[in-house]
C-alpha cells in the first residue's frame, strides 16, 4: 500500500484558527523569514473552517459574525488515508479522505445527546483500527465503528464528570478491551468495552486536581517482576 511508503512522512495538525493542516516531511519548498533569518515550510493542503457551526438564517444571526470554531483533535484511522477530526462547538465528528480535493467529509457522526455542552475534546483509535473513541463535554464518551460505518454511536460510557473541560482525554487499552479517562473530580475512570453497562467498573484516585492526560503502557509487564524493581 502507498500508505506504508508515507508512514512517518505525512502528518496533520489542527488549531484554534479552525483549520486542519496537512504536512509532508519530504517537502523541500521553504520560505524565508527575513526578520528572524530562518526558513519555514508551508502545509501542502489546508482544510479551512473544518468545524465552523452553521448559523440559523435569522436577523440576529446575520448581524453577528460567527467566530472560527477550534478544531480540538485529529487522528488518522489505522492504515488508511482517512483522517478523523472534532471541534469545540459544532458537535460533529468528521471523516476526511486526504487524497481528495476540495475537501468534503465523506462521513459525519452528529451529536446524539441533549446537552448544550456538545464539544468534543479528544479522539482515539483502537489497535485494530475499527473503533473510534470521542470524549465530549457532556460527560459522555462516545464509541463509533469505523469499518461498518454508521452515523449512530455503538456505545456510550458515562459516570465521570468533565465540567465542560477541554483538557480531559480518554484512550483505549492496547488490547482494546478497556477505556480509561481523566475527570474533573481528580479521579480516573476505567470501563470494560465488552460490558453491557455504560458505567465504569473501576475508579482510581491519587491526584489533587483535574486529571487530564491518560496513557496505557503498550508492553505487558509481569506484576511480580515489575514491583520487585521498587
């Protein structure tokens, strides 16, 4: 596959300007910054206003200028040219094919909850590349199938509180059987993917403030040998 040749070469970035930039590490085209005497590169493609909210066509909406909507997370699906993105306020997860221009998402996962806080804060893909995890400011983590694509989430995980924070992230375990997330109540929450319950089966406490970042160790470590080193 061509993707194998491009691995570690093409990457994406996103920001508060509402744009997604695609970069190619092999690009030799540079521009000179005369004031600082250094060179810099430009992205080879830009998805502009990727998550701008659609305004209702009211008189008030016409008088107000809608600001750019921040893109809060991007992630490539496993072994594909497909890029997933989410935003701070539009409540939509979008899938893009970076080979096609002009850019139009080929699939969208609309927000299915009822809360006013519907910004997505992070995206994660499982090791098989078939499941996409999206944390939301409505205190719910949504799971979507990226193989048999459906606009409806396949599962929800609840029980933690984000209190509208965009710093709280979630992640799949390396084997895809568990999900972990930070929370605003100084705790970490773990869910079983194959459980019928939406509620966590384990809550961990040890922090004194909001827990934002989480990461699973990719290596299997024997309990005895691990703790004998301490």
